[in-house]
């Protein structure tokens, strides 16, 4: 049903003349087993005829004529459809038959390989048609696990199998992704720095970091599971405001009660949605949802701890040499935090395309 809905949407969105090309689609089914991957590929006769220089294209609906051109068809498909595990996989092409109701021809193939941890896919089957799409169904042990579309602008996809090797592959992919994201996210880094500027013992700092972790883990999970998905136009300005708030709190708190852990927990909820937006763009594999979510979060924590260790150690060294210098640094740093947060808020609300 989902497959048919995708096709219907694509038909409505692609403005083409029905006479020239009624269905710019191909259909790839992959059956992953313990010792082999079995597949079938349905392509439209117009696309195949264009590649082979055959007119009229309907000649390929003749089973004997299609069989006579099987090797020519598989030759160009092999160059444009790439499946890989640790290395590119080799196709053993089987029979070819016609699919008159789809105005298409079906090719079958087998790839002899132990069940891989990951299956990478690349497909631009008909470069002459920039609107062409390949609808992919992936099955494991007879069960449909994932559906997606490959096109000229989105030609690559990685499928993570439900094996130990697949789980390890998810970890190897998403832990570095989490580390990378927080280390290149100046807003997340500045929020953490703002929380650390006033210093405190390692117990107090651990409490702050734990609160931030709990907050962003909750909303990261909710958003990744599509349970709560506020738009980036709301979340990004809110993240900027959180930075302004933490800097302002540093400046006005004085000797008052330390509420940084509460701030970290509250605004950690907001930052979690920001992490989720990045994770969604990265491509969260539904077949390995739990492992990918866990691994990305672990990566974020590793990057976060690195930032905390570096910043907290540097601030402690400054205070050890001069308490006054430490206080001045905290005040100046808080002003920078407020200014940067204000700039990002104005930019994200009034100039989302950039100033």
C-alpha cells in the first residue's frame, strides 16, 4: 500500500507528457538471506529502448525480443546499479520477462554473499531523464524492512541489516556523527561554555552536564521516533534564546542560588530537538532505529564531555592563578555569550536566509 501511495504521489508531482513517458520509474526488490541477495528490477520499456536505440519501444514487450536483448540491457544496468557490502558486489543475472501491465520488463539476479552488516546502494539507472526514480523495497527473511526512493539528486542509500554486524556498523557510523555534530555546532558549544563559566567543583559540573544530557536525550528520542516534531523555525531561535538566558543568568546571579542544572535540563529539551533535526537529515535507518539513536546520543555525549573537560580545566587554571582574573573572564565570557545568542536569535527569526 505504501509503495502504491508513493507512486501515486510521484505521478501527481512529475509534470510530464503521458505520451512521451507515462511512468519515469523503476522498481527494485531486494531479498536479503543468509547466503545470498536475490533481486528483481522492473524498468519501463521506453527507458530501455532509449538506451538501446530501439523503436518502437513496445517491441521489448515481445518476450522473445526482450530475451534477445537481455545481455545488452544487463550491461548498462550493471554500470549504473551498484550494491556493495565491504566491496562492490557481483550480479548473476537470471531470466528476463515482460510486465505488460506496467509497460515494463523484469530482470532477476542473485548476489552470492553472506548476509552483510550494511548494504550500500547507488542507482542512477537512466541519466538521460533527470526525473527518473527507482523505488526500492528491501526484505529480510521474507519481511519488508524498508522502502525508499533513489533518484539523480538522492542516488545513495545505506541499509543496515538486523544482525550483529549491522548493529556494529550502525555504531561505527552514528557515534562519530554525534561527536562531529556537537563539535561543529557553535550554538551548542557556546551554551555549554556559558554553563561552565562560573566554575564550581567537579560534582557541580557533573550535575550540570547530567541534567543537559537527560534533557536533550528525552527530546532527541521523541523527535527521532516522530512523536514530537516541532519545526526548525521554532527550535533554532529557541536555542539562540537559551544561550542568551544562560549568559544573562551568569551576569545577574551574583552570589545567589546556583540554578545552572535546572537551566541545563530545561534548555536541554530544546537542544535535543536541534540534534534530532540533524539526525533526521543524516538519515535515521528505521531497520536499526534503536541502535542508531543510541549511538548518535553516545557520540553527542563524548563530544560534550570533551568540551567540558577542556573548558572547565582551562577556567580552573585561570582561577588558580588569580581569582579576580577568573571572575573577569566569567563576566566577559558571559557578555560574549549574550551577544552571540542575541545575534543568532535575530538572524534566525528575521533573516533566516542569512544576514
